[in-house]
C-alpha cells in the first residue's frame, strides 16, 4: 500500500496561511535553500500522485504550467487528483476531480499501485486529512516567521494526534524540515 505524505510550509506559530491569503508565498521569506529544494525534488521523483484541495489546485494550475522553476516539471508531469464538491473542470493536464467521501477516496488511492502520494493543502484539506487520520507522513518545513493570525495546520481534531519525529534538518535559509509519522496507537 502506498503512503500519503502531507508536505507543507508552516510558520513558527503553526499556521499554514494568512487570513484571506496564500500560503508561504506571501510571508516575506528569503529564497528557498538549495539543499532543501534538492531534497524535495528527489522526493518528487519518487512520487506517483499529487493530491490537493480545490483552492490549492486552482492556485497551482494558474502558476506551474508556465513556470520555468525546477519544480515545474514534476508539478506538471505527475498526475494530480483534486478533491472538490464544486469544481466541474480540471484543465491542468494530468488532473482528475474526485468528489466522493474523502476517507473512502484516499483509502482507495492508497490501495492502487504506485509510489508515495504527496498532499498539498490548502489548510481545510490538510486539516481534513489529519482529522481523518489519513496522513502516513508529515513533511513540514517550519519557516522562520511568526504570522500571529491565520489558518492552522491542525484544527478540529477529535483528540490529540501523537506524532513521532523521524528527522529534523536545519537549512541555511533558517527553515527546519521536520518529518513526522503518526505514533503507534
């Protein structure tokens, strides 16, 4: 069974987006550290599917097809599944819309052959995945900024979500990559 990895940027105060704004793109951060980017690109090469909510899908579909960034090729080439009850068209190539029960749909995708799946937010989508205990690994890039107000990564949990720290690596841009897996129950 392939695993679902949630990969997101998080502020020091646990937020993934400012009110009414995009994720880390509007946080006034320096360019991403080259070593972190290389590590993430290696992960992308081992990924068989991108999962995202509608808002993130629309943001990414409006950016990656015309970008010349190193991330553009894997973002465009790897198949994408967007979870939405309202989206009727997915024009970004290699995209499909799924509108069924989130837990059932993700569980079915996990059972399909392939390598890891990476989930990208937005906040509501990430919160739902965590609330339903669907995430097998969290790759959180903790950014050296506090936002003070915004959307948290974790909200609405029925109880504590225990996580085991697998790795923590600091980078020259001040970010720290934390990799967690759900603790054994």
